[in-house]
C-alpha cells in the first residue's frame, strides 16, 4: 500500500449538507476499495487563483490515505463524473512528503487548544504593562 494525498475543489453553490454528502461519497469510495484514510481536513471556502467555469471561489477538501495504486484510477474517474467537483489533484507521497505530513498532523493536534504565538506575546505585553501601571 502506498501513501497518497488528494485535494479536490467543490463548486461554491453547494449547501453544507450537499458538500458533506459529496465528501462522504469520495470517502466511501476509498474505504470500499480497501483504502485507509489517515487524515482529512476541510479547508473551507477559498478564493481560486483564477476563475473556473465563471466561479471565483470553491470548497477545498484534503484527504490523506493509504491505498493500492488501482484505487486511484477509480477515485479519479468518480471525480471526473461528479459535476460538483471543479478540480482535483492526487499525489503519491514520497518518504519526505510522508515525514512532513506526519509532522504537520502532530503539530496541528498539539496546537488546537493553544493560542498562536503572536497572540500570546501581545497578552504577555499587556499583562506586563498593567502590572507596571499598578
């Protein structure tokens, strides 16, 4: 089994329920073919680099999975057949990409409840200023 990651862009006119249904469809295709989904991320509605079919935004979704190479062909055929998918890209991860993805997942999990560094610094500065004023 190889490691893959795929990003697909769904049309922006979908409701949340329709978007979730489309994502579930592609996840089910992967699991039915024996793939193991390692990570998934909803990147949300983002501006496209250039208009596609007169649309300037799209819902981005990222999936990282382990699968046999034959699964990719079936997945991409379903991407092409689905009118809701504007663009997609599936890439096989080499050892460096796999290592980077693992680091990114670990950092994302540990920083969920933690404020970003610039926010922490501002709060610390404000506390110091308040202490000096007293």
